[in-house]
């Protein structure tokens, strides 16, 4: 992995959020690549329940100040950064007061999904790409974790298809059992279509369930990794029938060698 550039884009990363399969692997995988001489960047949303003082987040003025158009509304993009203690790993946070100031990640105190989670996902995808463009950092691999990050492959393959910085980048998406019940906003497909993305390529999002979101993600990825030992039948069937390389689930002690081999022999080959 020496000198390979890998961009990790995740909805959750420890130590900034509680430990889950996604948050843990979004730290462990970059740590592994970093230890083997690879170059990494990590991006996640700056949720309001992340303690900025404790984790020493600070705004990067030169990267902030852009407006992203989401469903015909201008939404200011704020970029913050922090370093994971003892790891020499920088994490970039995508922030916006309207979308991420609330003191929760995906749902309110009654467990109801936020009505604008679809727009938050669009904003996160665009915000990551626009920030990486400002950094002028061309990744060899882009590894996506978690459903709030799951629109990134779609936007890279369609909205940013002519962007030269990503012309050689390979997209890997991890699929987890950590989704959500029900559906996101039914207008999601129209909000994505507003960006000029053909509705035929996102027809699954007429009903934006977790499973349908993952179908769109995998369809626009170059490879996939099974991130949980117990995926539901619908996700298993999708991964069994896709034509892209798929890495089976690996336990914590197995994943470093398996991920490195997968990256180098199946993704970059």
C-alpha cells in the first residue's frame, strides 16, 4: 500500500462517535493503510453531537466558504478538521448549520428519521468531492462506509463524471447490516434528478429504503466489501449477483491482510 492514496468517506468514525461496525472499520482500515505507508484522508459529517472542544475541531477557512446547490437552494459548506490522537491521521468534517447542527446523527429523540436525511446525504457527497478538488488530491481508491455516505459513488459516476481528478479513482463500497427502518423522503429521487442525474439510473430510489439505497451504491461502485456477518437476504442476493469484485466478511483479526490484498489485486489490478 506504500504511497497509494486512499480516501475514506464514512457516516461515522471513532473516536468522534460511539463504536459501531461502521465507526470501527472507518478507523481501523485507514489506520492499517497508514501503517503500511499509504496516504489517507478521512471525511465524515460534523454532527452536532460531536464535541468540538474535546476533539479539537477547527474550521479550515481556505476550504470553507463555498455554497452547494441542494434542490435549488444554496447551502453554505463549512470544512473543519481534527487529528485522531496518537495516530497522525487527519479527519475532515463536512458541516452546515441547517443540516448538521442538531444534537443527533440520523433520527430524533423518538427514533424518527430526520425528514431531510436525503438532502444531508446529497450535501455530504457533494461536499466531499468539492473539498477534495480544493485539496487537489487525486485518490487511487475511494472507500465508502455507511448509508449517509452512500450517494458518493452515484455522484462521482454521474454528476462529476468529467472531473479529471477522479478519472483513475476506483470506488469501493462496504455494505453493512447497519441501515434504517422504513424509507427516506419520497422526494429524494427528484432532488437527485435536479442535479441532472437521469432518473432511469436511480429508479430504485422511487422507494428510498436502505436496501434500495445500497443497490444504487453498489451499482455505481467498482468493488464491494461485506462489512457485517449477518446481512439480510435482499442485500446478500444483490452482492451475489453483482458483476463487480466482492470481498466476503472478515473478522477484526483477519481484515488487514484481506483488505490489503483486495485493494491491490482486485480493485487496483
